[in-house]
C-alpha cells in the first residue's frame, strides 16, 4: 500500500468522524487540524497538547492519549509526542515565531524544532553550539536531515569512550533532576520514588564528577606533553 493511499484513507476516516460532530466542538477542531497536518503542524501540535494535558480524549471514549491519536487522529504516539513537544518548545523558547508564522512559509519541520528542544536540554552542548544549531534551523531554514546531521556531529564523540560515557552520565543526571522536580508535584508518586531517585542522583553526580576529573587530568597531561 502506497503512502498516498494510506493518507487518503486516514483523511477519509477523519472526515467521517467530523461529519458526526458539532463544528464548534473541541473534538471537531482537533480533527480539522489533523486533516491539515502537513501544512499546519503547529496548529495540530497546540491542539494535541491541550488534549493530552486536559485528558480530553477520555470524554471522547478513549482510555489513553496514544489510543486516541492512533485510532482517531491516525498518527503514531512518537509523532504525537514530537508535535506536542515541538509546539511547547516554540511557545516557551521562540514565541515570536508563533506570532509570525503567517510570514514564515512554512515554519521549520516539527522534527527540526524537536531537535532544538533536545539540544536546549543537552548539557554537553555549549551555548555557542546551540546557537549555531538554532541558526541553521530557524534563520537559514535548512532541511531536517541537515539539522539532524549537525546535531549528531555535536553530540557524538568518535573514538573516545570516556568522553562518550561522560556525555551519557550528564544526560542521565539532567533527566533524573527533571524527573525529581516533576515528582515533587505528585505526592503519591513522590512518596514511593523520591528516595531511590535521590540515591540514583547521588550516584550520577559522583560518576559525572569522576569522569570530569579524569577528562581534565588527561587534557592536562596531553597539554604538558606538547
């Protein structure tokens, strides 16, 4: 089955549901955004973010956000997550792009924007590296494969297992801190998971410090040998 045929069936499926809904309803608006997904991913990202955050899918007979996306909107969970994360990134980091999106035809690919979100959270990247990636994606409007290649080059350390281990340690450390901050607002989960996560945090901080120290020692030795 060709991609074009699958897309046509998905559009037909969406339109059949829309015919049964009130055009003024939230559910209709989300589906209408999904139908225009290719030309307006920002609109769909915004709508899906609201559906997920407010659990609107439950009102429409679905048990989970993933179930709603796959069965009604006809997109897979990874795509839905990238869409919502990319929109959330623009809203927080680049709000001026949202207000000017009519002038920017089109906005960068949602996968490219999601890469910028990842780069912003990547502790291994310097401010200069992030700015360079942002320039490639937003100012030069380069293709997604080009931005992805640049991102991989920035985050991959060839032939240096120690540097690669340090990068993973920092990434895990950052993720653990974010998880602990989020759990602080969910008392029932915090009571169960805060202690083991704090222990993990201490281990990662120790490991990161040791890897950093070893890396600095190696660099100092190399400089002294030159």
